[in-house]
C-alpha cells in the first residue's frame, strides 16, 4: 500500500514502519517517500541513492531544513507495527521497530509537507539513508559532500526522538583503541612471558577513576563520558597474550574540538599506544538564531518545556559543519530507541506536528 502523507499521523507512522528499511535496505521506502512527495505537485524532488530531498521555491527570505533518516536497526520481532495502550494507562502508543528512531519523526515531516503548502519560509525536506551504521555510509554525509546546496539553509531541525522537547546541538564522539603490549609464552611456562590482558587492568583502573565533566555551552549543560566499550586479547587457550586492546568511547561536550578530545584521551592514557578509529564533532546549541528562538517559544507555549542539551551524537553536527545551526526535535522517548518494545505516544506525534506547523506558518 502506497504511503499517503494526507493520512492521520498514526496511520502514516505505521505505514512507514511497516516498510522494513534496515540500514542498507532502504530502497523500497525511499521509492515510496519519493512518490508521495512528487504526488504533492508543488515541491522540487531530488534523489541521490536512497536519499530523497524535496524543497519549495517560494522566494522567501529564509530557508529551513527539516530532516530525518529512513533506516532502522535490525527488526527484533517487533514488526508489523501495532496500536497499543501503555500498561500504566498514560495513553495510546504506536509500537514497533522504528516508531521512536525515527519513523514517527519522518511521519511528522511528510504530514507537514502535505499540510503546509504556503509556509512563511522556504522549506527543504530531507529523508536519508544509513544513519544507523558507520559514518562513511551516512546518507546525509553523502548529500553534504556531493550536493551541499541541496541541504543548505538558515537553520535545520532534525526529527530525532526528543519526547517533544527541543534539544540543542549534540555531544561529539570519539572511539579509540588503547593497546597494551606483553610477551607471548606457553601458558605452562607463564613466567617466561608478560600477560597483556593482565596489563589492561591499569587501563581499566584509569577508566574507573575517571570523573566525567558536566559542561555548560551557551546555556545548556552537556554530560561527558569516557567508557570501555570492548576488550580483546589472546590467540589460544594455551598462549600468554602479547597484546590486549581496550576500545574506549569518549562523549565530549561541543565546546571541545575533535583535536582537543583526542589530546585529552591521549593524556588520560599516557604511556599507552592510542589509536583513533572513529571521530565525529559535536555541535553547539545554535539556539541564538532568530529561527531557533521562534521555535523554542512555540514549543514552550505548547509543552511548557525549555530547551535542553542533546546528550548523544546526532546528524545536527553535519549541518553545523556546513554552517547551518541545527536542533533536534521529534516524537518518541530516546531511551526507547532500538529497544525491542520501541513505542511512541500518539500525543508526541501531535505535539511535534502542531509545533512545527505553527512555526512554519507564523
């Protein structure tokens, strides 16, 4: 069944979820989104791979970008979607893979494209692939590299789940391998070797003793974190390991650059070899832009919630790299993203749609 952007938000969310689109398999959903946008008849629709861009050309003084990714993490017996009641009686929810991260947000954007044909600003809608996998496959990153003019604007809103709160910027993320060296030997004569896995105890001790910062950036407080996320060592059950590698993830406030984050991690693990395997910058809140101030005022009137910091990394950082201030605003509790019982309250869908429609038409 074709996706209908004029359908109610629950029906639209479920339709998007029920087209499986695990990262790398977004083609069918991208085709349906493209067809739905083209059928509206008033948007210029562009395509790169499995990323779809649609934009108005109304001659407005300002342009805003509304973006969301189409892919999900693998399905875990949680499709097709369902309409359920929360056990605590708090209200109805749309349940299933992608309802939080982030097809409910995509549904809001598609519904806006159908409902708001004469916005007070020009609007670019971006639906892209491969957000849930390694950064070099990210569809928005591909658009930024190949077609930066397609995603340019005065401000961007990423529909990542925020439970209907406005979240400014994002933390940066850095992943490194801390290498501990030893000397191999037969385990029957272990005294002839140096056990690298045992030597990793000092690396772990430094992590346990580490006190992460809370950093205020432009009025929002970001929480940092430095954690081991993996460890490997040893080649056989009778060999003393001569190498152990501890994989460490550093989430750093957007007041630090990637270079500063790397320097900090190398300082923490002074004396060890540190290999950087992945790095992405953070993004400052961007809430000083007139467009952001207007959106924050609308959200505050509807929800009573002030802006807060985005504690994870999101693609707002890609927009920030283009010089486009960006915020996160979408339905769904981010703590339920990727969960087997992923679900989004219908009330979140309504709040996000109403806020963005008011903002686009005010």
